[in-house]
């Protein structure tokens, strides 16, 4: 995600919305304090919550996600697909290629790179559908499931949110970044009361939950990379603390000093780094195996898409859907609103059909490229006996797998350095946008050209950094605390997303009392006239 306006243009006076700022702050501080003061008890509690939510509520996330994917096709192929998000005669602010590229690269972050490298080992060791662990069939499913988790289902969350937000932002001229304003057509005056404040709170709390998960997931890999480069012991917890501190304070410096141009340059450098890493492995590594296995994996995924989307394994109780698919879908829910806002803001002048289909296609493709290359490269190392990455994971942990795997990539040590730096940079640029989004959502009102106050952006980044450290120190090697945080925060975000979507349809009914008209030509467009607020 990127931040478009100038950080120097901020409100002159204190602009914090206390009804949102303080509840979110207090709840987050209490959670963080409990992580630090009662680590063992917190770890045990999260384990129990994880077991309950995934087993009892797992079906909800699965059905909800498939429903959102169906909604996206309704967006695209119903008459509303011809509605333009913008004024009549207004051209898109970006060329189609640039726009698709921005969507494609928005999903390529450090978590994608890191999980793409190691997730297949976990899945192969505990595969779905009763498949024998570490068998060839398990390897096939491990290759397919990564593309499934990061494919159209994930992007359905973002597009389901992007269309309503874009409609309110550009067609109805609601320039406020608060979710309560977008829900006003549905809840009316309650947007200024408890219901509206709750929506804004869940937006902030959910985004914080996503950040905590991302930080705790990525820290071991980056720490191991720095330890490798500096010749230090990768198990040294001080390195982990330094990495989390870098993720916290570099974005603060960037936001306070107004270094947006520099961050944009870093983002572009990062994109080049991603390209070098992926295509070096693809073109100079086991090219034909990667391409052939990617084809097999895509075939397996599309053949079993509905099965993979709805499986809860209620009879077998293997736990795979709860540990992976439910977690991923809850994680995507957490980022649905901020990513939806980003996609909406770069899509001015485009039709709902263009945005929906373009986003689903480009976003899924960008993520799937990584899951075609990285898991299959590692799988090739495992199957041909070059490196037993399964054993490395058991003995050296997540960070050790990354170092071992990339040491066999073309370039060896250079690839480890490149991986470490682009992961770090991607988290830094991503957290800068997160700090901006959290601050904007906790302020009373910002005009179209105003940015949140600098202290507010810094505050949320520091708070996220402290709580992330507490969560990570609970159990650095375990996944379920991270999965639990996403599921806990993802559930209310799903409810908020439903309210946003219903509000959008309510507004459509107000704007088109007789229904959105059918058009004769596929090129014909529908415009909505509104006065800017």
C-alpha cells in the first residue's frame, strides 16, 4: 500500500477522535501487558481460544470467503459492473498496465516471500484429506495449497471491500476514511453513535491484529538472515528485538520527516529485488521442474477448488483446515478494509467490472507466481536429495530453513542477503502505510488533501511494535498464537465488512430506485452524480 498525499499537510489542532482512539489503545495495551507479564498463561489461553474458534467457527470463515468470491462475480457481471467510480469524462489516473502492476505488487510482501519458502514443508508433514505425511501425494498438495490460499479467495476479500469504498469515495464523494461514514446509508444516525464507533474500533483493532501476525511471522527469517551475514548465533533473541525495532522506528522516521519520495524509491527498489530473486531461481534453477510442477499444482487446485474451500474435516479431525485455511481466510479478512481502501483510491475513473476482474486477476497472479517458484524450488531440493529441508525445519526452525534453502539458489550467499533485505524493506514500507491508516481512522475528520498528525502515526507504530514483541516472545517457534490473533480480530472484521456491503447496496437502491439499468453495449458506462462533502 502507498500513501499518496503530503505528510506536511496535517491538521493544525488536536484532531483525535477519542471515541475510537482510547478504546483501541486501552484494549491493545491490556493485551500487550498480559503477553509480557503472564507469558505462559497467555500462551495457554491463546491455545484454548485457537482450538475453540477454529473448530466451532471455522465453517463460518470458509463459507463467508466463498460467498465473497461469488459476490465479486456479481459485482462484475450484473448491471452495476458498468458504474464508473468517478465523474463523467474523468479518465483513470493510471494507465491500465500501471494500475494492474500496482495491484499485482501490492500483494508481494515479506510474508508472501517467507511463507512461500517454508509453508510447503509444514503442509507436506501434515497434509489434508488423510494423505500420508511426507509422501509424494503430500508434496503435490503442499504445492497446490499455497496457490489456493493466496489466490482468488484471498483477493475476494479485498475486492469485496474495494467496490463499496470506491463507490462512496469517488461516486458519492465521501472523502472521510472512517468505516462509520461508509455505513451511514444503512445505519443512519447510528453512524455517530455506538454502532459507528464500534465499526471504526474494529477497523483499527483488526488492522493491528494483522500487523502483529505479520511481524511475528517474518521476524525469524529476517533475524536468521542478519545472523548469517554478521556471523552471529541465529538463536540470539537480541537480533529479533532489533529487527522488530527496525520495523517500528524506520517508518516513524519516514513519516515524521515526510520522506514519502524516499519510501517510494525504496518500494521500487524492493520490487526489482523481488523480481531478481524470483526470476533468478526460475531461470537459473530447476526451471522445467518448477514449470511442470506449477502446472500440476494449478490443475490440482482448480479441480478441487470447492473441496478445498469448504473442507472442515469434521469426521477425520485432522486439523488441517483449521490450522491453515481458516487461519488464512481470517488473516485476509483483517486486511480487507485497508487493502480495499488502497485499491479503491488507485481505481478512480474505472468501472466496477474493470476493478473487480482486474483486481482478482492481477492480485492472484502476483501472489501465485511466488507460490509457483519458491515452494517448488524447495520441493526439488527435498526430492532430489540436495537438502533435507524437513529435517532442517525440525532442528533449526523457520529461519534455518530459509538460510538453507536460499544457500542452494543461484548466487548462494548473495541470495540470502537479497532475501533478507527485501523482506525487511517490504515490511518497512508496509508498516509505513499501516501507521498512516491507523492514524487516519482514529482522527475526527480529514479533508481530501490532509494527512493524519505525525505524533498519531508514530504512536500507533510504537504501540504495534511493543505488542508485536510481546506476542513474538510468547512462543517464537509456535504458529497457533499468531493464527489465534488473526482469527480473533478477523471475525468482527467480517461483520464490519457485511455492514459495509449492505450499506453499499442500500445506497445503490437510493441512487437507482428502479434498479441499475441494463445497458446494450459492453462499452457503455453509468455515472453517478454527487456533491463533494
